[in-house]
């Protein structure tokens, strides 16, 4: 099911970049509860899914440098 694959991609992304689910929701959508609701069965619209894909696709370019600088 596409929805399950999408959820898996989000979970893998969260772990890979090391952000909390709350931070992910806040940064990607302005909704800190998004991941907890998604885990409870929330289904997102195509528009929301597109925003998430854009966020994940551009995260390293936009935020990766900031995270790396903070680690030094």
C-alpha cells in the first residue's frame, strides 16, 4: 500500500537526519502533531504528501549545513 510505504519513508528519514517526530512535523508542515497522528492512522492528502516530499528532498541542502555546524 502506498500509504504504508510513504510512512516508512518518513520514519527512515527522521532516523537518518536525527530529528524528533515533533520537529519533523513542525518543520515540514507547521504541525508538530503530524507524525503522532500519522502513526495513529491519519491519512494525508496528496498536497500534504507533496509538501513532505519537497521538505525531505531539500532538507540536507537547507538544513544539513546548519546541523553540521552546530555539531562542531
